[in-house]
């Protein structure tokens, strides 16, 4: 595991049935899949396959009710890049409120990074940023390693002329939202989306900010959310932003953001921080999925919300990256394809429903215990700052940023050290990591041990 990995579609979107779960109620589930026109046997085979492949959970909604719920669907797992579609919804709401103007330039907004922007880069607009077309190719916090290796040369393309999946753009979009609205992303989402939708698990405190200050002044805002709460978000977009008869996200924004701004070839596209798929764009392996247009939010390790409007389905998958059990995206598509292929008829007009009854995964590991974090004193930070030798030629560094300690490991990235006990720390971006400072007889920090799962790395302080 590395820390950095840690249109109306193809035509007009079919008007979905508005069968929204009441905001103050829990989900209702079909008593049997056959009530919804799906095969119990085929879905059970799919569940067993997902279990054998160490899935972290799946949640499927058909016409506003739960078709299947597998695993611990209330467990909060890291969203990774699914975060971007949540931010897109907030940006759309702010556009309608006239707090954000999509054609405002970064220069006018006084956006500046550690590496100063050129005049050409400052001409990029918010619209360019949220569609990953800014033309600004700078290092970014929380970027996967493949993004670093494929990033074009700076100045290679003018703003608005070329798509590149770019965490710099997404992180700046989050910063712009907060600056222009004066609201925390997490608090805004909790009040404007989570509360009206009746999300059962999400709290503003489930968001955390990931800085890599040696790379960029703009942090990534990432989240931990449950499968059943993510399904409500997907259902909201299936319903064109309407929940219980009230427009939560503007309908025109739902249509714009889930339409392809950039043509990525073979029927695939990218909108405003949503991926779009025309029929027959998933590849020959996914026969049932290829019958439909869809849009999706997906992130590292198999995190996904897939919305299939014409099938009136929302499918959420969670990869358990807390335990290094992520899924490749193709495996998620296979899961979705199997679910779609399990449809055997039409839903009953008077389909019987019951309270939500998730089926467990036998292979699922218990959740990690969230550590209680303690303040880190300036004396402690000063004692930690320095260079540490893992073994020539590999070194790691602890640096200070805004009075807080950050551990930098070449090839793995940078993360804030969060104190859990005397001279013991963790990091937010990869739960379960333990960093311990080793002190000598004079109580000076002489080295570090970094434990990631079953692996322990020792580092000696460089004098």
C-alpha cells in the first residue's frame, strides 16, 4: 500500500420514478429480490463471489428501495476519489446561490500555489477546474503515483483545451468552494445534503484534510462514509436532485455535471467531477452493463457509486482499503454487470418490503478502532524534525508545517503525524499506521519505527 493510492449521458436522462425514502426513516428493502423482478439465486451467487474476493460491502437500490445490502453497510470507509462528486454537488448549489461564477478565472480569485502560477495558468476558469481541463500541471496533495508519472509538462496545453485527471484541479475546487461560500465543505455537506436526505451515519467530523505541504498549498478534502449513506447520494442524483418533493441539488446542475464535457473515447466521458458512460462503453466483458448509459463516482480501491437511470438502479461498492483489501475498477464493473444480469422480470406493483436486512460477508474483518488524538506540543515537534535513514540510499524526513509535524517518505508521500500517545503517532490517510519515536538514554529522538500492517520499517536519525 502507498499513501498516494491510499448529458445528459448519451441522450436525455429517462425521468425516474420518485420513490424517495423519507428523510427521517431508514431504508426499506424488498422482502425478496423477486418482488423487484430480480433472481434471488443469481444475486446470491454474486454475493458469494464478492465475499470470496474480500469486498468491503455493497448496497443496491432499485426504484428507491433496497434490492440487496451486503456486508457492514453502516461502516464508514475512506471515499478516496468519490469525494470529487460530492464536492461537485456543493459547487452546483453554490452556483445557483450565485456564490460561485463558473467563468471566473483563477487570477481574479487570487488563486496562488507554492509554485507561482503563470499568467496563462491564471486564465483558467472554475469551469475548467471542475472538468479537469485547467491546463495547470503542478504537483498535488493526495495524488496517486500514476498521476504523478503521467502529468504533462507544465505549459503543455492551454487552459480549457485538454482533459487530464488532475488532483490539483480537484483540490483547488474544494478551496474555491470554501473561500467563496465561507463554509467548511464538511459542514456544508452535512447541513445541505446529509440532513435533508436523512443520512444515518455521516457527520461533519468524518471529513479530514490531507496536506502535502512540500508539494502544494492546497490540501485534499477527503471523507469517510457508509455504503447506505452513499446510496442516498446516488439516489438523489438518479432523481435529478429531488428528495421528498424538494430540490436539494439543482436539476440543471445534475444534468450538466453528469454530462460529458470531455470525450475520453469509446463512449466514455468526464463531466463536472463525474465519469460518464454511453451504452457499449464498458468493454465486451460487461454485456448487461453495456445495455445502459450510466454515470459514476469512483475512487481507488473499488469505491464506487454507479447510477443507471434507465434501469432505475443505484449501486454502491466499498473496497476495504482500511485493511488493504481494495478492488480494481474492473472488478466493480463485473459486480454491477452481474447484478444487472440478475434481472428476470418486472417489479410487482404491490411489492412487499421489510426493514433493511443486510447479509454479512464471512470474510469481512472488524473495523479499525479510531484512535483518540492528542495535541502535539511545540517541544515534541521540534524534537521530531529531522532526517532519518532507512538504509542507504533511502531517507525519510519529518518537517514542520504551520507548527505541525509531517512525515515525508519518498515514493509514498507526505502526511501529518497525529499524536495518539507519548511519542506515538498515526496518519489519517492510511488508518492503522503506527509511527513511534525511539529515544536514546538522554531522551533525544534517535530513530523511528513505522508499522504498516504486518510490515515494520526502522529508521535511524541522521546526525
